[in-house]
C-alpha cells in the first residue's frame, strides 16, 4: 500500500503580505473611483447633484488618499490618535467627516462626536462676513468663524477666495469653537 503524501500549509511569505496590501489598495482605489465618477452630474433643471457615499470608515492615511481623488476639498481637524474617520457625502456634495473613537462602529446613530463638514458655497467668506446674527472670530490663515446664533455647538468657517464653507459640530459648544479657532481645520492632504 502506497503512503499518501502529507499535506502541509505553505509557510507565510512576503508574497502574501504584498497580496494583502494590493487588495487593500485596490479597495481604496475602487472607493475613490466611486466618489470621483459621481462627483458632479447635472440634470435638466441644472441643479448639481452627486452620488451619495457612505458612511465609510477610513484611517487618516486612507482619508488622505481618498481626498486627493474627489475633485473638491474636504476639510477636517487633522488626525487624532485612536480615531477612525467616518466619511459620508450627500447628493448636494456636502462631505461629513465624523471622528469616531475606538469601539464605536461606523454608522452609529449617536451625535456625540466631533464632525467637520464641507459644503460647496459660492463666496462663503463674504456670506459669513455679512451674517449679523451670531458671534464672529478671526481665525488662522485669514479665515472667519461664526458661532451659529441658534446652536452654539455649530461653528461655521470660511476662508477668502474659496467657494466652500466648513461647519464644525461638537456636542460641547466650547470644543466646537476651540477646534474652529485652533488653526487645525484645513483641507485633508
């Protein structure tokens, strides 16, 4: 009687690590392509609309990679150790980055986390300068921050010459204003 050959699993190799990295990169590129292909679409009424995205969870590096391919600026408050960045975009092109601490799942319904939203808004800086309700603050890089008179935990930010408005939301009005004034709010790069 012949002895059957023993089956052994191949030893892990660098090739498998590279393959895993390539698969992860392909998923990230596919997500970026999904965002880019639906970036701007106009219908007969000439209203701009985009494909909705998310929520999807990204690392800081993943967010940087994705942000470079969407064709519009995405603002955030910079990286924060131990957080995942939940990205969502609605049909109007509004992009929301929600800072989720470890243990909180993407799509969680709670509103208790920092959110930095980017809205396409023509002449956003001039519009905020002309608002008479609320309190205004000069912020780094020549911008202006406006504390919403109706909800102090939403601070609106704009910079000269840009057609985007940023909203910083936090359950704590003090923290929302601190983030807006910190100089950390900037385009994801």
